[in-house]
């Protein structure tokens, strides 16, 4: 029989919280599920061993129960190892799009905007199980979620509008509140120069912990879309700009250098 001391107990509360936010199947969450399945089958085999009417049947169930207990131990070791890895919680900050759907009725921002970056997002989200925390900076509405319903409009982000966002502080407050809720570890900023300025300055004031990676796309539109696609799938993004380096250079009065951003985050889960 299995021990009365449940080896899965330390994982129970953590597992319940993590299951809803599992980023990939190959996670500690999945390993615990596998251990639970094997333990349940091992218990059934132990019961069948006691109820067997033939010695050979009892021997078979005993051997199977022992084999499954070994799998339970292996899966728990795997879960502990995976749990010890860095947790990746991606967070996308993206500009609105000049290309829009012109439906008369309000649409979700994710559906209203129809530029190339939003097409990449819509193609990638099903692969990511639609679990991508993100905020959109709209020149008209400020910082909104992808689910916010908005009407059709036409307003461009210029230097005066960007400065207005920075002066009134609402974008800073909204972004800081959302970051405190999501607790991201891997942030990507995507948009034109005015959008990046507003978002990166708001991020600088958000009190991010030192371990949070902050990247910004750069280059032509094709390069930016490639960087977005690779970041979404947790691939190497060495051609992006490290925003923290720019902050440090600004504080020291120097020039921001492009540094490799290939510190790949482990695609685990967010508890």
C-alpha cells in the first residue's frame, strides 16, 4: 500500500492555483497530474491484489502496483525540478493600429485593430491557449485591454498626444495597477516611437523587480513582426532592444547600447 503520508500534499494548493494559468503542458502541473493518475491506479491494483483468487493474479497486481509507485516517485521528482525553474509570465504592451475594421458597431480592440502585428497575435493566441496578458495603448482611449469594446475612430499618436499621456499620469497609474495584478517576468513593448516612449517611461515608474526582463522591438516592420512572433513562442530574441539598458544609460548620461536579449525565460506556469 502507499504511505499514509501523502507526498502530493505540498503541491495541492500550489497546483490548484497553477492549473488555471498553465503556460505549457510540459510543466510541474502536468507532472503532478501524472503522479495522481499513477497513484490512483496503484491503489486500485493493491485492492485487486487482496481480492485476487489466484496467486498469479495477486502477483501481477502486486508487481504493477510497485511499478506505478516508482512512477509516482519519478513524477514528483520531475515536478519539483520543474517547479524550481524560473516562472515565465509574459506581458505584451502594444500600440494600436492605423489599419482597422470599420464596422459600425463597437468591436473588441483585438478585433477592431487589423494591422500586421494584430494578425500575428490572432494567429498565435490559439497556440498559446489564449493566455497572453496584454495591454494596448490607443491614441484615442489610452491604455485598454484587448477585450475592451471600442468604436471606429481615426486618431494618430503625435508628440503632443504622447506628452499629454505622460503629463496626466493616467497611463502610468493604469499600467502600474495592471502590472501589480499580473506580476509579469517577461515584457515586450511594440509600437512606433511615440508609443514606445509613453510605455517605457510608464514602465520605468512602475517599480518593476530586478528580475523582470523588459524588451522593445526595433528595426523594420518585418523585423519587428519576427521579433514579436519569436517572443510569443519563447524563442531567442537577440535582435530586440533591452529597455533596462536604456534606463541605466539615461540615468548615467550615456548612450543606450543594444545588448543581446537572448536570456530565454523558462516556459513554465504562473502561479
